[in-house]
C-alpha cells in the first residue's frame, strides 16, 4: 500500500510538471484522499460554483465521535457522494483557496458497519495552484449514521486530484 501511494504521488507530480494548464474549476478530476476514508476521490463540476464529489476507499478506523453499532476494528469499504457549493471570494489571496460546503450520503460495509448509511455535511478548503490541472483539499465531514443504528461520527481527509481536459 505504501509503495502504491508513493508511486501515485510521483505520477501526479510528473503530470503536473509536464502540463501547465488550469482546469480545477470545471470538468472531471480524479485523485487520492488520505484519512477516513483512504482511497480514490473524484469531482465533477456542474457549474462555476457547484460540483459532485465522490469517494471510494477503505475506512481504517471507527467513527471519531460515536457509533452505537459493533465496530470490530477491521477495515471497511466506504463510498460517498456529496453535492458541493464553493465560495471563491471567501479568502482574499493571490492564490485560489475556495471554501466549500455541501451535503451528501455515505455507505459503509464491513468492520461492523455492514450495509450502513449515513448523511454527510461537508466543510472544506481547496487550493488551486496556478498553471496546474490539480486541486489539493482538506475537509472535515460530520456524519449522522442512519442505519443500522443511529449515531454521530466524523470523516476527514487530505487529498489531491488531477483534472482532465
């Protein structure tokens, strides 16, 4: 897993350095996210301020606040989809640091979370480096677990995505 992560980062850096274009606020982006979950991250822009965000990965720990189920400390498969709004003028800087927020859902299976569904509230910040087709993001996501039992938790991640032209 560690070699895969290092190889992925090297590949992203090679792509970034060979293609000096900006495409972070439109189109489709694909990358990786580290945290809860760790795995793939995708983003599909639907307008200048709205986008769908998708994640597929492994949850390696339990929820950070409380889950009333029987979490058995094994990994679980995590899928989420969110609808996001971006505030590009919230931070005044020569760099582009949009704040974003949204709502979505997550599905987990395994590790005591078999077939569980939760509602996500997404809060994050992104960085769109000049002359690159990438974004770097950090997000904190409170989750209300709906099934099989109710409870609260937190997902969080740091990631990078490459945007295709």
